[in-house]
C-alpha cells in the first residue's frame, strides 16, 4: 500500500489558481506527484511552488482538446485528474441572466466533460487511474438564489457516477467530493460584512438554510484531504461515491 505516496504519478488539477483547487494541487505535489495545475487565471505557463501551471479555460472545448494533445506529445498524461474548477452565479430562476446560467453549466459540468472525454482513451489503455470531481452539497439540498450552481453541480455528480460505471471494467475509479461552506474567495465573495462567517455557521432559517453542526467553516485542507484519499490507493476499492465535506450541514443520511 502506497498510502499518501504519489511519487512517480502525474496529477492534473483544474481550478488550481486559488481555493480548494490550489490546496489540492499543493498537497498532491507535497505527496510526490508531478502536478499540472490548470486554471484560466494563470497568465501564461509558469512554475510555482513546484507546480507546472498552465492557463486553461475548461469551458473551451477546443482549448481542452489542444492541451490534451500537447501534453500527450510530452508524455505528461495523468494518473490522477481532479476537476476543481467552478464558478458561482447567484439569482432566482426569474432574475438569473441567461449568461450566468450558461456560464455555470459551461464551467461546472461541461468543462469536466470536455476534459474527461478527451482522456478516456488514455485511461482505458492504462487500465488504472483515479478521477475526483469537486461538486457541492448544493447538489443535494436546494438553496435560494443558487439554482444555476446547484443544478450544475448535481449534473457533475451524475456525470461522475456514469463515468465511474463506464470506466469500472478498466480498473479506473471516479468519485466525488462535495464541500459545503468552505473558507475560499468564492464564499467570501458572498459575504456583505465581517459577520459573514458567523452568519454562515449559524444558518439562515428564512432562506431554508441550516447551520453547520460542527460549528465551523471547512478549510480548503479539509476538502483536499478527502480528495487525496479518493485519489490514493487507500480508496482502491471505492468508486462511484460522493463524500460530503460540510460539517453535517446537509443532515444527509
């Protein structure tokens, strides 16, 4: 058993410029992986904290295909893929713009589809590997003003389960990590003042949102640890599963 040892493995992480994706990329590198960090926020190719950082807009199918072709030519295709890129657009179904609706679907579910579809022949030929998709507990519980986000993340969960079923005969696993409220720039962008953290932890009954039973926000490291577990040999017989990392906020059975 290699436990947390990813030495000799190549890992691709999308959404790796900040938040959960950045933490997952750093921890994979610390565990020995050769990490390709992908994010549209990177200004050209660079090396940062031991990561090979490449710009990529996952919502651009042609850009995704070109990147996969380029890295295949460099013999840098992955053993592990973590899809952590995501965006949040707020609004009721009546007020949400069409651009915001399409943007959520494009980044949160079409992006992983484009990337994983391009990599399917590689994983099938290798007959091993691990895929971890970062969804959200909003895929399980409806939230006011979060229809586009919740729908896109629910679609990502379904995509993950279907992919896991298709890849199971090839020994490739695909699982989901579903964070709740996590201390990231995305969450902080929703706060109006310094009481945002306390209000998130306490909940908002008038919005049908429960608080967090553990009494704290998740740190990016909490989600990253779950992702690394699912990517590692410690979860070698686990596939098609969804681990919710939200301090009990969904009260899910």
